[in-house]
């Protein structure tokens, strides 16, 4: 999560709005565009209570041209939400209707996913409702369940039927248990494109990562960890570069990261997962991740794949 750097909300919106409007007018007057498009595959509505207009301005300030909004599930109080403690994706995020609403207000700029707590009795029906309305992804699936449970497999089957990816938050002993068993799911659902995200996913780029309780390792990386293997061996496995864990996967060992980005250039996707209010500077995690990708990609082609091309293809964005 990215800490917020608060200006006066009125000052921020006025300043960025004028800047963006002026930039847009200049581009239109010239009849060309100089902005390289960027797709952010991982954002949330009301993230840490951020207002909707600040979210929109934040994305524009980062230079994002297309944002995928990932909803939370319905508030519930069973084991999968840790008796309600992790409702709202543990970050006050809002649900399906809120994400759908912003996508309707900003067509072409925001699209939405669909989500629900997997062990609720109408989970599949709720997810399918928003897929039929145009949802592009199922997730973020961030619940305290086994990754190969019958409830999760019903969701994977639904993703197969609707030809949409599934984005999963992997966090040891917290969300999507038993990461080591997930290859069986990739094999069982070869037509479903899965996107890995979060601490346990990114920690396991390292073959030497044996203590799964360490969520943010900072040591040098030995290639060949489980995450590295999944990206290499399964055509239906992708990686979401968002959040502190995605950023750390690059900054902890930049020499390894250059090779990793090259090796998996067709499987990696930029996301921010950032609750910042500004959209730039040292406190904006999303902006830092863009800068790190640009720094470490060994060619412009690889940079553009990760920031735009891969997501455009996977999410069928026009």
C-alpha cells in the first residue's frame, strides 16, 4: 500500500485538472498524441477512503490511460474474511456496483472487474452478473480459502466459461492458502489465464526463499523459485507487478530484475495498487513502479509490453 501525501484536496484537484486539461488541449490542437498509453490493471475504489474524484485525478497524474478497477466482495463474517476483519480487501475498498459506476461515468478510461466472497452461497451468480455487464476480470480474489477448494474451483470454471482472467492475492497463511499446490489448478484449467499478485507470489521468484513467513525478503535473488517456474512453464500464468511486493521484487536485486523482466516479458503486467492521492513523487508507489520498469527494461519493446501491450491483449482493451 502506498502512503498518501495530502495537499489540500481543492488545491490538488485544481492544479492537476488545469495541467491535464491544458495538456489535452495542446495535444488535440496539434492533431497528434505524444503520450504513451499505460494500462493499470490493479486499482480500487474508495481505497483507504480515497474519494472518487481524487482516484480519477491520481490515475491521470500517473499517466494512466486505462484503469482496471478491482472490486471487493460483499461484507461477510465467516472464515474466508477472517470474521469480517478483511472485508473490503482489508483496505476499505468498495464492491462491484461502485467499480461499475465509475466505469460508466468514465467510459474508455476505466473498466471494471467482478468479485465476491467465494464461500457465500450466491458467489458465482454475483460474479456472473457483473461479467455479463462487461467485467473484464474476476478479482482481486483475496480471501482465506484454499487455492484449490471447491469454492475457488467454481470461480475458475466461471472464468473459463466467460473467457476472463482471474487475479489472485497470494499471502502465506492469510489469503489463498497452499501456493505450492497451485500448479495443479493451472493444469486443470488450462484455458483460464491466472494473474499472480502480492507478497507470497513475489517472494517466490527466489529459489532460495524457504521461509514462507518472510513476506518481504530483501536479499539477492537466485532464479528458479516457484513463481519463476510458473511463469516459465504455464502459458496461462501471468504476473501483476503492483503493490509494495511487486516493486520490491525489482529493487531488491536490480541485476536479477533486468533478466527477469526480459525472461518473462510477455507475461508481466503493470499495476499500481496504490492508495496515494497525488500520483507522483516518492510517496506514490504506482509512479515508482512505472519508473522502475522503465529503468530496468533492457529495451523499449519490453517496457511497452509490460506497461501496455500485454494487458491490452489479455483484457481485450480496444
